[in-house]
C-alpha cells in the first residue's frame, strides 16, 4: 500500500477568528482532497498576524506533504500572506510580468482601470510558481520547498474553487502517487453511540487494518463511516460491502439507510413502495416535522397533509380532540397524542397519522411536566404506538429531536406491520 499523502489546511484572516465569516473553504477543501486520496490531518485558522502565520507554517512544514492556504491575498495592507511566505522561504518579492498582464486584461475586460494598488497584486514571492486566477484578481501561488507542496489561494470561495479545480488538483495528481480512499456510511436511528458500540464491538475488532470505523453522532442519529484505503476502488468497495453484510444482522432494527439517505427520504421511498401515505398533526414542533417530510422531492406521492393546532382550542375544533381529554390529561399527554394521531389520519384519509405535543421551552414547564417533555404517537388505523421523550432545555434542539423521533416511530410502525 502507498504511503498516505497528507495535507493541512490553513485559513487566514481575523474575520474568521472573530466569527464574522463562516469558514466554508476548509470543509470544501477537505472533501475535494478526500476524493483524490489525500488525507487532511489538520486544519488551522490564524489571524492576520505574521508571527502566528509563521508558527502555523513552521508546524505544517514538519507534519504534512501538502499545505493548502486560503486568505490574505488582497491588495490592501492587511493582506499579509505573500509577504509572510516570502520571509518564511527566505525569498524576495518581485514583479511577475505574466501576472501583471493577466491583471490588466481582467480589468480591461470589465471596463475598469488597473490602479497602482491592484498592480501590486502582481508582486509575488520570487520562489513561487504563478497560478492564474481567471475569476478574480488575487493570484494563486504554488511552492515546492523541502519536499512539501504549498499552495496559497484567495479566501473568496468561488476563486479558491476555480484554482483548485483547474490547477491545484491536477498538479497534485501529477506530483504524488495517490492512494484510493473509499467511504461507506451506514445510518442508524433510535440507539445511542455507546449502546451501538457495545453491540458491534466484536465485529469492529475484526475489521481489516486498512478499513477504519468512525462513529458520527448527530441529533437523534448515529452514522457509522467505514473508510478503506488501498489501490483499487473496486476491490475496496467489495471489501467494505463484505464487512457491511456482516454488520447488518447485528443492528438491522436500527439501520434506516446508507450514504446520502436521510430518515425522511428512506421513509418516503418505503411509503411509495407500499403505496401508503401519511398525515401529521403537530403541536410543539410547529410545522417543522412537516417541513422535513416535504423537503424530499416527490413527497406528494405519500404525504397527504398536516394540521398544526398549536392552541388547545384548535386541537378540539380542527382535529376533534375530546375536550375532556385536554382538561383532565392536558395537551402534553399520551392520551392527547393518541387522539391527535387518530383524528389526523382519518381527516386526511391516510395510512398513518403522526402526532407531536410537548413543552419545547425554554419556558412553560412545571414540576410534573418539565421543559423538554414530549409525547409522540403514530396511528395505523388499528394500533397506536406512543413514546414519551424527555429532551433538553433548548427549544430548537427539542423541535429537531422530536421530529427525528417521530419519523423513527413511523419507521418502527411500518417495520412492525411488515412482520
């Protein structure tokens, strides 16, 4: 197997550290490096500070094969990257005539004058290879020093992507003998990370050394990522498939999909296959569950409609929930969500009725019914499955967790009806 080719991404700019701009560049760069078999081992963000930049460069020079840098290449005085790089490499700054000509053509094509400030962008470290930026004015700079490739690019996302796609990635492919990396995502729901780990620990211990497992938890879900390293994509895909087949029986009741599947898309596919449909009554989620369901293209094939009776009066008037249930049990109760799911199913002539009612927070809780208490239900016309959730004190997180749990309850209902 080839020696791994490693990379570090260094993002430069005070605005990133202040939180004024979200660094989407490093995420995109990581994804693109992964596609060609380069392993990103570290991401560093530094401000417009020469000392901090030098420390980052020094650390990267000892650790990786490729350093990808973004930011600090504008024409103003606070754009320091090329000067700091020149000092770091003990190089001078010199005029690159080709860069100046490209700048002149860029401005002329837009009917603008090339100012002295913009002309200065053609002054680059003497040891760099100039990389033309056809969609902006900040040049790309490629360096090869002490066995390490360095690439400095503008922080503007579309300019950086242009340089990567048209120059940097092709040059990296020419420079390095790259391994193949293959990923497979197994998506689970309804089980926590530690419990999942316990169930598959023996299988995990027996994985081949070139196949790695990562646990990727998110709200209400855990993704298992298998990453295989080798020389043949087809061979790796077959090996990962073999391991996946061994894994599935251990956690089949929790697996809802693979790779790009979401719980909503998987359920949509299942409902279409079964020629079944869904209606929703949601209180504490306020329409978010419906949003998740209808965000899937083609959802009109299985989604009939929703009612969002946030106020108790409308639970009675629109859904027909028994007033006695609301007065004796309360809106946040098992009895209420059972009636909500039953009635919404009937009103929309659906196979399944889903219902949510809870205290999303941050206020409104009591000792008996604290913030984060949620009841959900799924009615199939014969039986009703319910679940009590005790969630967090964060309103938005509770809404998202309730929606995910509700879709999982629908999944469990469908599985039960399949047996």
